[in-house]
C-alpha cells in the first residue's frame, strides 16, 4: 500500500534562511503547487492540511470540497502503533511480548534460531514476515484484500518458514502490521475498528475517521480514480484492517498530527527511533518512519496508497509543524508533503504518459513464465485472453499493458517491465532490476 506516483510540478526554491527558522509556505505557494500537479487531471483533487508552529490550522484545496473523506491506506499503520503505545503505557501488553501469547494455540507462529516474533518486531517492520501472505489470491484485483480471511492468515503463519531472524532486518510488511492490529484487538476483546475508535479516535474527537462510514460520511466520500480517470472500487481490509483500512478527512488528520506534536502524549513513544529502515538516513519508530537530515531536524512521516487514493502525513517535532496531503487518484503525495516541510527536498518530475497497444497473442504467450530477480523474489507472468498478468512473490496479481511487443507497464503503480528472450527487467523507483526466466 505504499507507492510513488509523480506528476508535473515546477520547483519551489528554499529561501535563504536556516532550516530551523523556516515555517510552512503560504497558502498561495501551496495552491500553486497543487494546481500545477492537477493541471491535466480535472476530475481529481488534492487537499492539503498545514499545521503551523503557532497552532494555526490551514487547508488548501483544489478540485474537491475541503470536507471530503479519503482512504488513507497505510497511514492506518501509525494508528495501529498508537494503539500499541497506549496499551503498553497502561500495562495491557509489553513491546517484547511474543505475538504467540495472544493468538489461538492452534496457530503455529514461525520462529527462527529461538527468536520469536514480538509486538515490537511487527511495529518496526522487522518481523521477518513478507509484505503479503503467499496464500492471498484475491477474486477481485481491484479490491485485493476484501476476501482474505482470518483462517487464511492463520494457515499462512502456521506454514511459513522465516528466512531471517525476527528483529534482524527491516522489510515493509502489510501482513505484519495487519497482524499487529489483529493481535491487539484479540487482546482487547473487540474488533480492530472498535479498538481504534476507543483508543485513538474518540479521545481525540476524531468524528470523521472510521472504517465503516456512517451514511453522512459516505455521502462525503471522494471517489477514487485510476491513472486514466476511471472511478475505482474502494478497498476493504477485514482481516488486515490495522495495515490500511481507515478513511479520514483533512480536518481529522490535522487533529491527529497535532496530538503527535504534543510532547506530553503517549504518541511521543511512537516517534523514538528503534530500528534501521532500509537506508542510511531512514529509521523507524513504532510505525512512523524517521527521515534524518544533516541540515535540519528529522521528519517523521508515513504515506498511504489504495486503489484510487494516495496520502502523506508528516511532521517536524523541533519546528512543531505538520503537513497532510490527501488525493483521490494516483497523484504523487509524498514529494508534496516532504517539500512543504522542507523546501530543499525537491518536487519530482512526472512519469511518462503511456498508451496501451494491442500485441499478437503468440508474442504475449512467449512472455509467460516465471522470472527470478533474486532467489527469494520471483515474478510469475500469466496470460488471460489478450492480456498479461504479473504476480510477484507474496503479492496480489495485477494486469500489465503493452506499449510495444517487449515493453509493458502497470497502471496501479509507476513501474514497467521490459522482456527479452531469456529474461525481464523491472523498472521502478529509479531502479532497473533484471530477472532471468527460470521456467
């Protein structure tokens, strides 16, 4: 549920002030950034919320009313870690508790070298569990989590063998944080939705955030869109709700960020750096990622993405400023959020506009097979009628579309695949990852 989608945008250069002296830009600058991002997308919108150091809340909107409800996707994960922090604070659980303690005895939770998966491992994305369970085979790829059941999750856990010790290595896992939400809900004796309402939403007065929307909130739900402007289904995550099921508004998200900037709140515990997170300048707390910068204070952040939405939430504890960006399409939100928090972090260039073409069925059939990018990560290519589908290890299956006989692209993420006689290359996030055809 984390992807990067970029659009055309002019750079806004930083003023010659020390970073710690810079506040958030004025509404006019934010509006220009958002308007330029939306120039070619009149059916979509972006809502930006800004929390200034003096506590002032501002909202800049282009394309949608300010009260719209959005899927926030993986930003749900920091609500889950906030629940964890609260339950640790009141003694209900401990960070080093093995998750097996709270699951049914019939579930055989994988362990390795005597090391069990703990609540902390799940919250820091270091459990050793994959991004998604391998037995996740959605009937509807446009709502991929909807039919994944608790029994399936238990079966996967009972049969999975860890490839590394829990706590050893960061690997982003929707399964892991979805499991964390499930475990905490079992401990509390209620559904995840009720748990997040009691532990986070109700105490903060967040009346516009929910999984199951009231009729009034549903009437304000902004429809999500794909890259071509088509309205797409909303996502349902009944089993892995803690990983990405929440919907919210800019007003409620500013309330949540303001609570995170309160140094006396339990949320402070979620911001402490606890584990490396895949790069030299990135670590992770409980759920929140922490971007350290040599020129200024760290940015604490998380993003989200579902089928028709992208979102970003971030803040700077030193300057006491925060930003939330909500979109109802595959429009880049991360770079806008980072740039508003720190103007030295650039806005990104757009992906190439791609047009699908028809390709002969014999050529399509030649691309069918299994490709090994690394020993633990394979991509399986299948064909249905006049189309090809891709399924990576531990991930749902998605269609790809031909630009030529050998060049294909995804619509759900900004990624492409080039085929050759004996392999493929996956192009994503500036990387070109070759894979050999193994069958």
